[in-house]
């Protein structure tokens, strides 16, 4: 297939882009390099440096589907500067959807997020758990999920929102290298890498066993496989006019302190920590039930936390 991959120079988009090229697809990356580097574009893909706001300049009827990763995705920034998230994630995506409709491209896989659920009272979280986001990042992604449901019903779009929990790990030369880096695993690894003396632990008074926040970590390679399955589904006979939502997670939660411990085990290096206040917009616990995608598409994660940390460590040392 000929595929438009928005955000394909970024962390997750570059991994999935590489998997799509390896699977034999023709990949065009659309990315404005807002939070990434041109050398992240996967080998074998064509690169167009532009915003999703201008997707209409790129998309034409020769494309079969779009995989939409491009977004701003920092919870703390979204609390401090919410309008950035409405303009980029919501308005930008509406422009992308307009361009798809004009070009007659009717298949979409979208990067949604666990942040759409907010602070749910239940764990693990299923797709039927009410989505009540507690920060503008999650709100912007939920708004797009609703827009996709509407476009599916109205225009025959076949769309999948994949609600990622916390993504980690690397695939070959593609991994996380944000500046500034806010994600836990790469930040902890900065200590054994000799780039920081200690890692901050944001919040030690959460209602969790060790007081630190619990998250469900998923290997980016497993995440990528889910995209290929979702993309296949959008081509099914009955997919046109449907919007599906699937959680992507492992079903297991780890606290911040447990992640730090995993980094100590994998690297064999001491990792001093500094206790800090909670970060604005962070819920205490987010753990996925990914039973729906297992039942519908046969997807199951293959890698655990140890492998995620190992692969992120290998990547950082490259
Ligand atoms: N990393 C995670 O744990 C996680 C979890 C849940 C959801 N997500 C979602 O997955 C997607 C990818 O996340 P990531 O971690 O790879 O982030 P990233 O910042 O590495 O990648 C995002 C990419 O989108 C590009 N981009 C942003 N705005 C753009 C625009 N207007 N036009 C064109 N390109 C634009 C950036 O330059 C970057 O290359 C995002 O939609 C994010 O919300 C990520
Ligand atoms: O240096 C750090 C970095 C993070 N944390 C803590 O570690 C946990 C995980 O934080 P991350 O920044 O790694 O991930 P988030 O859970 O904030 O967010 C990620 O997962 C969300 C869904 O679960 C969203 O989709 C979002 O895009 C993505 O960044 C949080 O409690 C955070 O406060 C620290 O203690 N120290």
C-alpha cells in the first residue's frame, strides 16, 4: 500500500514507519520536525517536511491509508499552554481529515492515548471505562477520537484509535531522543549514561504501594505490530463507516521506583533518586486491559519491562 505516516520522524512514528517499509509498503513521512530530527525518518521512506495543517498539498488519490502519529504529547506542557494542544492536535487533525476526504483516502490509524481516561476509579482500564481526561493533552486526543467516530458515520471512513499506555524501548536505530526528555525510562537511563547525577521522582504520596505513580509500559516493537494489524482491519469489507478504539498495554503496572530498580538491574549501575512534588496533570495509576484487541485482532505484547529497558539502554549507548 501507499501510506502517509504523519509524525514519522518522531519516536513511535519512525519505528512503525520502519516496520511498514519492512513489510513492503510505500511510505511517505509528513513531519514538520517540531519535536524530532530528520535523520529519524526511516530508510526507504520519502520525507516531506511540512505540517499536517498542509496535508492537502501532499495527499492525493494515490494513497491507500494514513497513519497519524503527529502531535504534541507532553502532559505538563499541555497544562501550562493548553492552546498549543487544541491548535496542533485537534485543528491540525481536522485539516488532515479534510484533506483525506478531498483525496478520497478512507483508512486511518490514529495515535490516541491512555490520557483520554483521566483518573479512572477502575483498574485495569477497558475501552468501556468512561473517558474523562484531566489534562488538555488527553482532552485534545479524546476530541479527535470523537471526530473520527463522526467522520466514520458520515463519510464511510474506516478508523482505529489506538490508545497507547506508556511506550518504551527502541527498534534498531529508532528510539527516544527528545529534547527536553520528559519520559521516565530515558530519564532514568541518563544516570548510568553519566549524563545526570540523579533522577527525579515526581510524587511519592500517591495512593499506591510505594507511593509513586504506576504505569503500564509497552515495548514500541509490540506497539508497531498492533498498527500493522489495525491497518489491515481498516481494509476489511465491513470496516468502512466504523471507528474502533483499542487499548494498547501489557496489563501490568510498575511504579516509578520499580522502573528505577529495573534500570539498576539491567545496567548494573547505581541510580540515585531525588524525591520531588507531583507533576501537574499526572494520574496515580494507569494500567490497561488490552483484551479487546487480543480478541478482535489477535494482538498480544511479547516483551516485558526488562526488555524495554534493555533495548532503550542499547539505543542510548549507540
Ligand atoms: N510516547 C508515548 O508513551 C505515547 C503514549 C501515548 C500516545 N502517544 C502518541 O503517539 C504519537 C507519537 O508520539 P511520540 O512519543 O513518537 O512523540 P514524538 O514527539 O517523538 O513524535 C511526534 C512527531 O510528530 C511531529 N509533529 C508534531 N506536530 C506536527 C505537525 N503539526 N505537523 C507535522 N508533524 C508534526 C513531530 O515533529 C514528531 O516528529 C503522538 O500522537 C502521541 O500523542 C505517545
Ligand atoms: O523524570 C521523570 C519522568 C517521569 N516521572 C514519572 O513517571 C511516570 C511516567 O511518566 P512519563 O512522562 O514517562 O509518562 P506519562 O505517563 O506522563 O505519559 C505518557 O503516557 C501517557 C499515557 O499513559 C500519554 O499518552 C503521554 O503521551 C505519554 O507521554 C509519571 O508518574 C511521571 O511523573 C518521574 O518520576 N521522573
